[in-house]
C-alpha cells in the first residue's frame, strides 16, 4: 500500500489541527473557570472592579 504526498500532507494536517483544537479547548475551559471565580468574588464583595484607563483591575477589599 502506497501513500501519496497529498494523503501524507492531509494526515499530518489533521493531526496538527486536532492537537491545536484540544489545546485551545483546554485554554477556554481555564478561561471560563477563572471568569466565574472572579465574578463570584465580585458578587461576594471580596474585590472591586477598578478602571485605570488602560484595563480593568480587580482590587482586594480590606476587611477590618
């Protein structure tokens, strides 16, 4: 059985795209987790959202 150059190229492309898709899927899972974590802290009044002109920053609220 012989493989053509096109079949080898498409096989390699499929492997690379699958690896990249899995990597991006895991990054998005972590992004969702961190977003929910920050929103929960914001709702519980543990942090406040501060706009410094360039970005939004979560600032800890000191409890007395």
